C-alpha cells in the first residue's frame, strides 16, 4: 500500500509540475493555432485564389466567395480558448499546484537578461538590484506572505451532526 501511495504522489507531482502544465498548454494552444491558420488558408486565401483563377478549389468549377466571417469566428474562438486557458492557469497557480508564472519581466541593467519585476538580485549576473537587501529572515517572511496571498482560502466546514447528514 505504501508503494501505491508513493507512486500516486510521484504521479501527482509529475502531472501538476510546471513543465507538464507548460507542455499541455503548448499542445492545446498549438492545435488551436493550427486550426486558425487552416481556417485562414481555406476561407480567405483559397477564396482569393478562386477570384483570380475562377475556381474556389481546383476540383469544382464555380466562383467562390471570401468567407472572412468564418475566419473571424475561428479567430474569436481561438482568443476565447486562450483566455480560458489563461484563467485556468491562474487558478491552478492560485491554488499553489503549479509554479507561479511571471507575466511581466524587466531587464537587468547590468547584464541585460530578463528578470522578474520584483527581483532583488539578478539570477544571471548576481548583481544587486535594490539599494539595500533585506535580511534573510525578512526575505523569508515576505516570501511566506506572498505565498499566503496566492493561495485560495476556503472557509472551514462547520462541525457538528448537521454537516455529516448532508
């Protein structure tokens, strides 16, 4: 039984790791983007070719129409999918399951590497980016506060027999 628990724990850590989430999101966005490109090619570009050549595709002999409405629908669908995925990732990070993602970065003035906007030192060159570094205890306290704000706090369940009956 301990082996099964260990395997389940390792699987959970693997499935919810940042790299696995990145891979899943990349796959979903890539598939949606491929559909968007296919829609643009079929509904806009091929129809422009049909206007010039007189055929919407090379197997039928009738004039085509540019279906920009279908392409715009596919574009809106893609943008909605990207928005929903963004909200899901934000929710997962808020729960503390995935690693936090930095959506804005700044440039280190010393080595010009991209760094998180709240960085105190550069991860590449090690240069201090603030006038005075906090003590280790103060930095750990600030980090704990940041993690506490990031997690969702669920209200505690009321204790008693009425809860168990539900």
